[in-house]
């Protein structure tokens, strides 16, 4: 089967959950023997490799933003300047904003798909798809791109799947009247999508609470390539791991405070903390505060400054337990699926999809405070029997639920159902 993924780039300077989910799905289908091409939007994708093939960058962040603001098409020489590697690298260094403030126009443009700037760039995408040979199916990364669905259906009439995950994290930062417009735009655009899929039953329920009349949503759990994470070794000392973007929204400061509490109690001898996942320029001030919190025990802390997709599976081999105390309710945490593949349990707040994803492969706690997190971590790391049980359950879930072969099988089943149904 020939599959085309349309996915936004994040600049690749940090671990982006949605970007990584798309990467995992594309790689799983490729390993299953299918022809998969990943088409990047906004910013280049460095970690896709051969799956991007000859696909150029569409809706480039610099040009698209300027053209929306001016309402005019940029001349070729100016577009070449905006879309140059230095310009895109500069844009990437400031990407990863967690708020839609100042980005309202681009948000509505991509959801509604009606303005002249959008239509020009969408035409470039559909022309390229025609030239490259139409795929059997197109998979959109997010409903925040749903304007593209209408254009593809009108121009190419190709079956189309759209993923849903964490749209509300972005939309809820809009002013209420704008947020309502965004949700309505997604609901209107649903008519152009053949099937919606998401990563957990939790997020399936979120969608239908927000949009009661939205079409049915299919749950397909994400899966990782287990062999990249498997290990029989454990670190020499008990080690807590944090793997996500190092910012306030993802709760790194909560974990830092909990770690200091545990070190002061000294109930877990030789306790270590390992932090990975990368950060952006806008996170440097926050990270300085975290370093200050951890300074009394800095010799027991490792912060991996650089994030690379190639090397990050090794992170899980050097930890005993994973803790990412998010301040938002996430549709699924791929870092959990990766930790489970290494047999590492998790300690997470009892929010969002965490209870569903973790099951018995760790501990959930509430409220999401440093004190509650410290208590949960202490409970797990001082109880050998509980630790062994959670580790065993993590490995079981990895094989039976968060396995990339299972994910590829479910995706292909969905794709075939859509294609056959259209016939």
C-alpha cells in the first residue's frame, strides 16, 4: 500500500509527542513492507530519513506567516530568502511555543482552509502529489490541519485519515470566542475525512465531550520498535528519569522539587536523576531555575543537553523509573510506551490518559504536587516486590498493547476498510 503522511515539523530540537507519534506510525508501516512517504509542513524534519524521500517542505513557516500577515504572495527571490536553511533554522530555534497567542491567523487558516494564502500553498501540495503518483491513502497528523482535507478531497479525491491528539492544549490558549471558532471549524471539516483515529479511549472521550456531534473516533494505541529499548541491565544506583521537552508545562520543576525532597530524606541511598528530551531557546530561563533547585545535589543529576531521535532509546536503559509530571492532560505519553519496552515502570499524576496507559505498570498519584510525587516515587523505589511487579507488567503491556507491529496491523486494517468501503 502507498501511504502519505502529512505532518508538521517542530524543528527537531526537542521531543515532540505528536511529531514522534507520526514518526512511529510511518516507520511501523515501512517495516511492514509498505511504501510510506512523510511530507513535512512548516519546518524540516531531520529524523525521518529515507521516509521523507524527495518530499519538499510545504507551508514553510517563515513564508506562510509573512504572507498571511501581509495578505500578499511573496516574490520568488524573497521566498527563497525566507525558506533558506538559515531562515528556517532561526524559526526552528524559536518553535515549540505552547500558546496560540499571535498565531490565531495561522491557526484559523489551516483549520478553515479558505483564505487565498492557504489555497496557494495547498495547490502546491496537491500538484506535487499528482506529480509523484497518488497514494492509496493520506494520513493527516492533526485536526489542526483539517483545512487540507477539504482541498485534497476536492482536488484529488483520495481516502483520508486524520489523527486526533491534544488539540485542546493549543486551542484552549485562544481567547474564548476564537476557541469556539476553531472547534467549529474542525467540526465543519470533519465531513472531508473518512476516518478519525486517536491514541487512547481517554482522548476519544475528550473529543466527544468537546464536540458531541463529531463522527466516531477509532482508538489505535501507539507502538514502539521494542528491540530498540530491550535490555536486561539496570543502572548501578536507583535513577529517576524525565524524558520530554524540558519546560514548565511538562512539569520538570515539580520533579526537581520532589527529587530534592527525597535526597533530603535519604530514604533511597545513592538516588540519581536523569533528564532528557531537549529544550528550545524559550525554555532556557525555566531550565536555569530548575538547575538552581537541583544545585545542592547536582553531582547526582545528569541533564542531557542535546536531543537526537537516534540516541534517545538509550536513555531508558540508564533509569529505574520514569516520571513526567505534566501540567496538562495528555492523550497518550509515548515516553511511557518506550519506558515499558525497557521494562521501566512509571510514576505519573492521576490525570488525562495516564491511568489508562499505565494500568498496573507503575503508580498514579494525586494531586500533582512535588510532595505527592516524592511519596509515590519513594513507595515504588523502596518496595522491591512492587517494583518487580510493575516492571513485569510494563514488559507485558509493551508486547501486547504498545507494540509497533500491532499498531501497523491496526492502521492497515483501518486503511483497507476505508478503501473497500469507498469501492
